[in-house]
């Protein structure tokens, strides 16, 4: 196999170009997504836990204690995952790709879809949390157990919702000149 010195120059030029497109920087969107979603989800479960423990203390029934124990376990796990995210600073390598080639209509459709998705995320989480609180108040363990996967789906929705919030915050910080584009 022959080795051509001209190819090395082209390859090095492309690598240098690629290095200019990638820079380490603080990623606000990633930071907001993780902290916002996990904290919101943990707070939801904390509310459910407080209601369940109150019900268990007042009712002194076995089911109320089971609901309180279940919600306490999930709340503990939620905060166990959440607190370390407050201490991390995501420095990620991102390509500086501006989406200038998208049309105004394409952007408007994207933002509309994001708004609809965000509204669905809020509705889903409010409904699920309300159902969990109601189940905790009535000491209904079966309903609490059934709602746990729905709560995890709500966590996914929150991650997407806060990703959108992070994008808006990042855009605003760039527009204000607080961070470099």
C-alpha cells in the first residue's frame, strides 16, 4: 500500500477544521435538564411520602403503613439520584452547529411541537401526582404500585420538558451575550 504525503496534509486539514467545531464548554441545557427534572420528580414523591406518612400516623392501619413505606423508599431513591446531580458541572464537547438552514416554518413547527409536548408533560405529572396523593390519603397500596410506572413515564416527560427549558435558557444567555455562541 503506497503512502501519499499529500493525503496527510488533507487529513490534517480536516482534523484541524473538526477541532475548531468542537469546544469544551458548560452546557446549560444539560445542567437544567438533569437538575430540574430529577428535583421536580423527587419533590412530587416527597409530597406523596409526607401525605402517606401522615395517613399512616393518623390511621394506624397496615395498608397505610405499607403505602408510607413504599413512598418513603421511592422518595429516598429519587433524592439519592437527584442530589449528586447538583454537584456536577457538565462540561461536554459539543459541535458548534447552528441550525440556520432551517426555514422559519420549520422552526415554528418545532417550537409548537415542543410547546404541546411540554403541556402534555405538565398535565401528565400533575395528574399522576394528584392520583398518587389521593391513593396515599386513602391508603390504597395497589393503586400506588400501579402508578409507580406512570410516575417513571412522568420523569421521562420531565426530562424532555426541562431539556426544552434548558434550550430556551441557553438561547437567551447567548442572545444576551452572557455566554459565547
